[in-house]
C-alpha cells in the first residue's frame, strides 16, 4: 500500500493545483499529480421510454478541446460545499454534497427547476476520471422527471459563470449517442445508464449501493 510522506505544491490555477508527491516505499521517484475538486453530472430524463428517454443536454465551449461539446449538465463541487463534513458518516455526507452540487449545477446551467424531483435524484456511480494524474472523482446522478418538457419550456434564466456559454436543449438520448461518446464523461454516463435497474431512474433507493 502506498504511503505518502510529502506533497509539494508546484503551481496553482483556478481549476487545479499541480503537486509533486513523495512515498516512503517508492524511493527516488516524485510523481506529479493534479489536485482538483470533484466533478458531478446530473441526467434528467422524462418517462416516455426506458431505453431512449428524452433528456436535457447542454452545448458549451470547452476551452481545453477548443471546441463546442454536447453533454449532460455537469460541473464542479465548490470548496464551500466541502466545508465542515463530519468525521462520523463522512461517506454519506460526501455523497449528499456531491448530489446537491449536481442539482445546483444542473439548475444553474439549464434554468430548469427540478422542484420536488430533487428528492428523487439517485447516484448511478462514482469513478476517478484519470487515476494516473487526477486525485478527484466524478459522480453521475440521475432523476426521472415526468413533466420534463413542461419544466424545460417554463425554465428560468440561466445562472452562468463569466465567459461561460451554454445552450440548453432536449432530445432523445440515442439521438445524441455519437455526440456523447466523443466525451469521456459522456461515455461513462451512457454506460451507467445502460446497466442501471429499470426503476432506478425513478427511485433512488432502487439503485444498488456501491461495494465498499
């Protein structure tokens, strides 16, 4: 098991921190890593079809790729949301923080008010997007919203960050398969949707707990 003995900050940016790490059982090797806040995604689907529901998508500029991408709404867990997490019950509290961040990011990016469906948001899965370099995790949540189209039509003004452009639209998920599959997070979301129990989009308690 790796035992980290030292971590040195090499550079800080608004998005990540570059660090150099040292381990007592790996001498003469100082790997470089990227420390980032957790990421979260929320898939909102209507009740028209289990295999090919209507979902909410966003098209936005991704500066790393220097291109526009089509994705499910997603974003970052903010520092303030990670404050004061309890030692006892830490895992459950962290899951709740990630879920609330996913809901917040969804409503900010789309302007769609989930209303009572916030209570039915369930976790599809959590994974490390790139364990070679990143220390953070990506959590994918989902919720079934029977009146999704009505909520989309009556959506509020978006609450976007400066220089963030975000076009919101709805479509059947399989119509956007190739758009999503060009994005690693989109591939993960499609895979998680495919293996989820039939009723998991509706009842979060139906989603199996992740193995410890």
